[in-house]
């Protein structure tokens, strides 16, 4: 039977639209249901390489669930873990738990956030008259009710737009959406691998980091004045999932990606490698060198942490030159050495 109605229009792809086989040019996705419209990576909280669902204590600038980091001016104030408690259609959420009743001082910051790469945000054209309006949407559940807040911010922490959302029923999943007019001023990076936009969920910020909701200002406002301060209530819980940031004035349905695609996008920034008996080859005297191929090219030259190994003296990375990324790691070792675990970080 012949096709009846308007023929679908194919959008041609070029090499500049792809990174390791993944579409990276959001200009190809301007419709409300087009692929890769969500600027947030792992918004459904399904990838947790570092902790595998275990609870971790938030640190200042520490990463938790893949692509999500925390701010905590004082130690041991809240914890973060991946949960299977989620609204219909979702499998996971992130759970934030306040560890103590903390009243933020003027210069204190407590937040949960994602830094978005400039290559993915440049098409928004922030900083000029063509800046695009965006919509933030997410599902949330909390033991607290009231007015909560968040913010969009530039890389330099000096231009921000606080927003608010209300939680009306305790311990009940609710969907929220907020429309934010594009930033026509401020300093924003273009198509580079640095931070293009920072997106915050405020958990209680001091007065130095709170501003008027609903407008851009030349300041670091992590949240909005008058917010409910989550960390002020010991034992309070806040669940979040389905986070989406997209161009336009309407929140579309959450963009679920195939698990392999979602994981690949996370691997650009972090890879937890686990290998047994990864032996090196003799190259000088009794010294050996081993090679580990990354699953995915990294955003930039990575660092290594949380290593568990036997007789390994040093880790280093090779630079691929093209795209400014890296594709493999070497380790110097002695005879009989092996790598058990290494965390490879190229986060923003």
C-alpha cells in the first residue's frame, strides 16, 4: 500500500554532527519530539558507575550519580544515592537525604547540579539577542512541602537565573516545568569542551547565593530568595528524576535513550575500569608497561583515582590529538602486576 499523507523529511547528517557515532548537533533536533533534545545527560538517574547504588556523603564539588555533582560548604550535611523509587515510566531516581538540621550561613552553599558541555549548549546562542528560551522539567518527591528553587548559570559563576517550583503534597511524585527566557547578556562560552551551562537544584543556600526568581542577573545565584531550605530539616528526603533541559517554551515528554547510548554519553566524562590480571609487557630492565583501551573517547585528558592495583607505579594517558580527546591509558608496572580497578575522570 502506498504511503498516504505527507512524506517524512530525512535530515542529512554530516561528520560535524557526530561524536563517536552519537548525534551532537542539537540544531538537528528542534521539534518537540526530536532525538537528543535533552541537554541533560543521565536525567533519569539510571547510570551510577562510581557507587552502584550505594549511599555517599556529599562533598563540595564531588560527583555522585553519573554527570551529577554536589555542593556542600560543610561536611556530612546530606547524602546521595540511586533509588528504584520512581514515578510511572521511570526505573530510577536520585535520593537526597539531609543528615543534620543545618541553617546555611550567608556564604554557605548546598546544591545538586549538572555542568553541561559547551559543544552541546552553543546552539542556544546565549549572550546575544538570538538567545533561545529553554524549558526545565523534572519529577520530584519530598518529605517537605513549600517553594523550592534552582538556577541556570554560566561557566564563570557570574550570570544566573534562579527559578522556583512548588511541592504541594509530601511524599508524592509531582512533575514540574519551568520556562526560562534565553540570556541575551553575560559571558558564555561557545562550542568548546568547557562548561556551557550549569544547572542547579538548590538544597539551601546562604543569602550571598540567592536572588530574585524569574530573571537573569550578573551574580552567582544558586537559588531563589525565600526558598525552602532542604538541609535545615534533619532526615528530610528529596527524590528527583526525569530531568530535562530543552529549547522551547513547552516541556516535551522525557527523552528516554537506549541504555547503551545513555552509558556511552556518560563514559565521555567518567569510566570506571575493572580488570583482572591485566599484565604489562617488559620494556626496560624489570619494568613493564600495560595498555588499557577506553570504552569511549574522553572529553579531555583524564585523571585517575580510586585505583586498586598490584605493583603499579604510575598511570598516564595517551593523547589522540584529534578532537582534543584521549583514547587509551598506560600504566607502568613490575613483573606480575595487574590492574583491578581505576576510575578515569574527564568531568567538567
